[in-house]
């Protein structure tokens, strides 16, 4: 985390507990594999953006 933070890629207020919460978050299970993949990608995109400084 410290290297990522030092590189300007992680918000200063993100904690290990925050990262564990992100890891534990999963999208709902969908019957359509294409929709499942899209939901997983979208959730990951939103979570990663939220961890970056400025939410970018």
C-alpha cells in the first residue's frame, strides 16, 4: 500500500480494512456469462476509481 500511495495511485485515507472490504465485495451472480463478466468489470472499475486520489 505504501508504494502505491507514494506513487500517487492510492488515496491517503485508504486503510488495510478498506482494502479488505473491497476484496469482500462481489457482484450478484447472473445467469448470463456475458452480463456476469460485465458486472464484475464494472464493479472493479468503480472500486478502483474510488481508491485513487480524486476518484479518477
